[in-house]
């Protein structure tokens, strides 16, 4: 039975030899998540600004400690951070977090690059210090190269698929991005993108780093800098947000890493993830954890398009598999973790 599940768990198995793996999550905010209807990563638009801090708490401590809330969406769908936490426990790993630019002070140990919250690209430069954040990322990439040979780099930036849409479109890709909502708020995202691209066109911006400065979020330049100097195997754990990072990496001449996400992102009919990856030339791997077969109504909501991915969940499951854990072990660990929260 285990072998039958294994065949469909990963769309492709990367040929990676691992001795010292590390999971790292970049935390950041963009004010776009406070625009009503843009992000489902919080009970209200304003509360989306808290989500990266709370996700990091859940993964680090096994519980959200700052607020008396459950790690579920209002419909009972477990957050991706629940999955990542389960994988860290299964693998016996301690994750590392980086504060790229948070609205709220993190409550777990973090590397800090002293970035700012991403601004609204419709009206102002989103990441004024984008060039500096690339340099900060280069330093971190060199450091992480000394302590690991595989880096799984995830992110938590509510509203980040909208900044990804702006960056990809500004770079000439015919992108349609995914969403944590079942019904992707395409109209809202397209209008934001139209206004942001209007600023770029008016100011004749073409440099990839300046495109990030105008329309990105704090995670993007930091991830690009890390990718430029990290000497081990690099997996970007995420969907369209990490494809936007990959597009920038390609534009600045860096080596393209693997991108790993869930099959739920691939199957989003409102996004063209596979097509974007092909245009960029990046190798994208999909994890299909089969949440519809676990008998958990909340996890089954991933199969109908809720949440889909986040906080490096797809990459964390891929990492557990590469470390020798079977798909059944991975699924059982996730199920045990989310049942424990109940």
C-alpha cells in the first residue's frame, strides 16, 4: 500500500544528497493584505498582519501563544503552518525564521534584517530598501551555506500572491496567480496590478531589482539575495510567490533552484502555475498529500481549493520524504497534529 501512495506523492523526485538540511521561513508583511478581499490569511484584513508571527509561533512552540485562537480558518481548515509544524516534529528539526519586514514584533527567535512592511504599490514604492535587502540576503546565504547543504526556503507574506502578480506581469510574464480563497479574488488583484504597472510604465522602470522596489514585498529581495550566495541545494517552498522570486533570480543571472509546492496550487483553475514555471525555465515539483482520503473534513478543504499552500508546507513535506519518511508516515503525522489542535 505504501508503495502505491509513494508513486503519486511527488510529481518528481529531486536527486539531492542530504547531510545537513535546514528549513527556513521568511516572514514579512505587505499592506496589500489589509485591502478588503485580497487575502484569506486572517479573520479580518487587519489581522492578516499578525499571521506571520502566529504561524512562526505555531511552528516553533507547537501552539499559538500570543492570542487565544485555533490554527484553523473559519471553516475549520488547518493552516499550512500546522503541516509545517508536523513535518518539523517528524524530522526532528528546528526551523529558522527571518524577519524581512513585519508589522508586529516576532515572538520567536529570528534573524532580523531590519526591513520595513511592504507598502501599497498602487501609490508608493512597495520596498524602498529592496537593493539593501538583496545584500542582506547575500550575507545570510553565505552564513547558511556554512551550516547546511540543503536549504528549504519558505515564506509567510499574506497578500504575497498579489505582489507576485505585479512582479511577474511587470517582467513580461502572462501570469495568473493562486489564492488562499476557494474563489480567487481575481478582479481585485487585477485592478491592483493595473495601477501598480501604471506607475512602473510612467517611470520607465525595467530593472528587475527596481521592479521589486516598486511592486514587490520584503520577502522577495531577501530570498533573491540568499539564492545568489547559497552554495548547497536550494528549494524554494511555495507557489506563485516563489515563481516570482525565481523570475528575479533568472533576471539577475543566478542559478535557478527547485520550486516545490502542493498539487492544490497546480490544480487551481484560476492560476497558470505550470505555464509560468515553463516560461521561467524553473523545475517545479508538486506534492500531493492526498488530504481528501484522511477522513478529516478540514484537511479535505485543501482539495476543493481552500488555502492550498503556505509557510513552506509543500517544501516541508518534500523534505520529510527526502529524509526517508514514507508518504503514509507524513500523512499520519499531519493528521495527528491537526487532531491534537482540536
